[in-house]
C-alpha cells in the first residue's frame, strides 16, 4: 500500500493532546483587534480544544499523527 500524505496546512495549524484531542489556536487574533473589547482578547489567548465533529475531519488530514 502507498503511504498517505499529511495535509501540510493541517500540520502547521494543529497539535494533538496526549489523550488524542485536537488543539488549535483561536481565530480572530491577527489584526483589527481595536474593534474587540479587552475581555474578548484576553479570553482568546493560547489554544483551544476543537469540537468532536471538527476533530474527526482534522484527524483525516493527519493520518499518522
């Protein structure tokens, strides 16, 4: 059987936890932050765990992760 390729965009954007959940950076933090309030900016620091539906799709992009 041929090897499956990992989607290189997914490789750069997602990491897996030890239990197999998918972590990703929070969207909406790159530019135009003046329109967001401080609470929004503060709460969206770091990473978040993706929902189960999204995680299933991401895992198909990364077959060997």
